[in-house]
C-alpha cells in the first residue's frame, strides 16, 4: 500500500512542480555548469544506486556526508536550495524508479562504514531508503551513526500509513534539520 502512495504522490508532485524543477535546473546550470548530481548511495539490501539531486556544491567537491562537507564549497544558490530542501526534489525520480520511498532511512554514502555497520545491526537495509524519515524530522543527522541507526529502526518499526503520512506532514512543516548544513 505504501508503494502505491509513493508512486502516486511522486508522479503527481513531479507533474505539478515540473516548471519549478526546470527553473532550478536552469539556475543551477548557470551557477555551476552542471545542475544535476548523480551520487552513489546505499539502498535496500545494501544495493548501490545513483541518487539524483540538484548540485549545491562546486564541481569536483569530494563526496562526503553533509556534516563533513566543507561549507565554503557550497555555492550561494546551493545554500538556498539546501535551506528549503529544494535540492532533494529530483529524488522523486528515484522514488518512481523504485530505488527509494518517500519515507524511510536517508540513504548513506558507501564510504560511511561506521554508519553502515550500525545500520546492519538494526536491519535498516531491509527497507527502501527515503527522501525523508523519522530521523530527519527528529533532528538526528548522520554525525552520530549509532543514534541515527536507532532512530531509523524506530522509524521503520511497525511502519503504517499513519506514520508514513505523519512523517511527510512533519517534513512539509519543516520539523527537524536532518542532514542540512547549518
């Protein structure tokens, strides 16, 4: 049932916000010359997939977790996109492809070995990663791997449509900060 809502909501949102995404694409093109970022991420069953985002950092920036990123590498446009989470919009395509869900643990980078080990212990990789999740709306980021894995487990335990929509609603209302750079 959740997959049905993932597909329906993602498709409708992509249709509605296509003009906004096109505008962001053009702005990012003039900002960095390369508006989209395809980044390897760890998904369900530890399968690597390509996560799609609008580029918020200068070209040739190392691929590291947000809390480890050099804030000086973020472009002015990128700072704005991150603040309003607009850089995440292309991930709706990942949801349609089946790489992600709207709600689930945020997918980590393959080089985040400590987080991968903590998540393995909690069986977090048994579900699709999400654009948002309980950790993000609770303000838990990737800088504390054990806390994040525990919050991820709490978020996926007994997932229901009610929990799913509550997390989406809290995300829309801007609850928590998740992985955003301050």
